[in-house]
C-alpha cells in the first residue's frame, strides 16, 4: 500500500493503513511488548503526582534528551527492531528521523490528552511519522482556531500516519480513552530533533 494524502487545511496529513503486513505487525507487537524498556513515569499537576495514563520509552542513536510533558527523557539506544523500522520508514517516506518516542497504551483506559508536537527542538514544520501496532484506537485532531471541523482517524494495526508541514502549529491531537478496548497498543512517533 502507499501513503495517501488526506484533505486538510494548515498542514499535511497522510495515511497508509497497511504500512506493515499483518504478520510483520503481529511479530513486532509481540516482541516489543516484552522487550522494550517501558517506563511508567509520574507527572506533577498542580503540585500533585500522578502516574501517567500510559507507559513510554525514548530511543535514539545520539546522546539526546527530550523534554516532554514536564519530563526529561534521556535517549536509550535503539532496539534493533526499532532501528529496522526507522530505516524502512526513511526509505518509504524519503524523510530522516533521529529519535523515536514510543508509547504503550496498556488497554483502553490509557490515553493521551490534547497537545501539539511543537517543542522547539523539533523545528518549525516537523515531519512526525506515527506507526501503530495492536488495538485500533481513534486519533483525534482539532484546529486551534476552529477554522476546520475536527478529524477522527482510526489507526489500525500496522498503519502509518505522517504529520508534516504546518500541522503542529495549527492543530492539536489526542488519543482518547476507549474503555471497551482490552488489548494493548504501541505507537511510535519518529521525529527529527535539532540540537
Ligand atoms: O498514540 C498516538 O497515536 C499519538 C501519540 C502522540 O501524539 C505523541 O507521542 O506525541
Ligand atoms: Mn503527539
């Protein structure tokens, strides 16, 4: 399959629902669920600590750290399968990535709130390649100035969503809870961090 451009204003969005084959996605999910060094960090909100509603890890071949949600994550080396995925993505998209944030949503209670991937280290018009494995979940986008209707995408096992252009400046995204979902989901967001 191929990346298909979705109609959107103020940014670029493309989706390949079958970026990986089901058997590639199955194998990767099973191996990475058990082999990635998942962290379960706490966040402090209004002076109170809470465990985050997901687990995560951050990988790169460079000695970089990523400041995100009030945390500083130091990069761990790539898992060989994650490095392989990065190389495949770079070949398919023609874009370069030097780090990946990997989130584990253990079931439909885990989630991510509204935000843009607009940290300074990502530069002005970041390319963010999002690969999903496991339970299908809804990925929501909303325009910051309400200049367009909200967009809901179903991100399937083995799909690739590419966010590019001015998207992070004009839109926010979120992954809401889906309490009926009992299966885990892994999401990789490959990024390029400038230092
Ligand atoms: O899990 C997802 O699909 C989105 C993750 C995300 O937005 C992020 O890691 O910044
Ligand atoms: Mn994001």
